[in-house]
C-alpha cells in the first residue's frame, strides 16, 4: 500500500537528509520532520506502528500509525 509518512531526519545545510542518510560529508545543520512517499510493509495494530519502506531510497522505518497516511489506490470508474 502506498503511503506518505512523516519522520524526523537530520538535515544538511541544503535541506536534504544528512548524517548516515547521505553519501556527502556535510555536517548536520538541524533536525526537521520531513514527509516522504513510501510503501507500507507491515502494520502492527497492537503496538500502533507500521513498517514503511521509503520509495526513493529504500530505507525502512518503524513509524507510529498516526504519522502515516495510507493512500487510496483504486481507480474510480
């Protein structure tokens, strides 16, 4: 299932994910919440988390369900 998730990332001076999320050797300028496109891998309703795989970078994160918006993937006739 496609989704949009929100997670706090370290950001470099060009507002890109930095630290070990980047291959460049730029210092971390700040931390910020970013919303990114992903795909839901699993949902754990007991713990209220889901595993999300980032579409662009193939990173996997456990994200609280309230920070994930699952997209409606069906086409209307």
